[in-house]
DNA sequence: TAAGATTTGTTCGTATGTATA
DNA sequence: ATATACATACGAACAAATCTT
């Protein structure tokens, strides 16, 4: 993927990263029902800390855009289900 | 737990929080050898910053009332061991 | 059955920057 | 200038679930 992001020093990293991931989901770069890259991969791609990735994931989960299964991965929920909080 | 604390604006937060946690340990609300709530939980319960919780924990550790194991949690030491500084 | 790799969850330690009294 | 207190962000270690070998 060509670099679709760049940090703005005037804003927080987690906020900007949230916008990038949300955009990728909305545009289908991460297709519905498929797995988004693992914490390790995202951490490496963006050059951020693990906890920062988790903070962003936490928000996307609360918005019902993704769903996590421990030991398997994190998956994109279909658009119809967005907004329906997925518990965890 | 019913609210057993309330901030007094004339005194520091960390000092008052120290008294609450010490009281909970002495009264067995946090039983001997059990884990005290995590930094995140205490941070949320008291509505304070992470570093503030850590400052209080630091004192309780120096007094030998609790003991921390990184990656696992913080545990109440039995009363016989209080006063014996537990390194960390 | 057992062992290892992968992945997410949870926890503590540390550092930086900012604001206030 | 010092102490208090917040948010952000890095790292590290331990745990649990899943899958593969």
C-alpha cells in the first residue's frame, strides 16, 4: 500500500491513526469480514506502540466497525452492523 | 463498594488517595495476598491520572504493604511483612 | 498428546510535554 | 523554581485463546 498517512505534530497520534484505519475500512481496503492486520503488523507499519494501536482498536470496536476474537484476530464487520456495539 | 472517599480541595490528591488505599488494605477490603485493582481500574475509579496512582503505590511499596510483579499485578503483603521494604 | 507460533488481552515501568498553584 | 496533576506515548512482561506441527 502506498503511504496514505503522515503524522501531523499538532494532533495526537492515536487520533490520526484512527482516521486512517477508519478510512481504510470504509473504502474497503480492509474488506468486510476479512481480518485487519495484526497488532504487531500495524505497530510496525505505523511505527507506534502496541498500546496506541489497541487504543484505536478499542474505539473502532465500540463503534461496531470491527470485532476481535482472542487468539484469532480482528475482523471487519459488514457495514449493516456498524453502530451496533459488538460487546467486545 | 460504596463511595468511601471524597476529595478535599485543601489537600493533595495523592495524599488523600494514599489514606483511602491504606485504609482499604488495613481493613481487609483488599485481602492479604490478593491483588489490588490495576492501575487502570484505580485510575478510573478515582478519576485521577496514572502517575498519581503510581505515586501512591510507590509509597505503599516502600512501606512494605504491597508488592508488585510486572506483567501480573500488585499484591497485598501479609501484615507480618509490613515495614519490611520489599525492594520494588 | 505435546510443543511451538501467532494473536489479542492485561498489567506495570518509564518518559515527555503541558498546565496550574 | 518547585510541586502537583493531567494526557500522551514508548517499552516490557505475563496471560489466555487459537492454530499448526
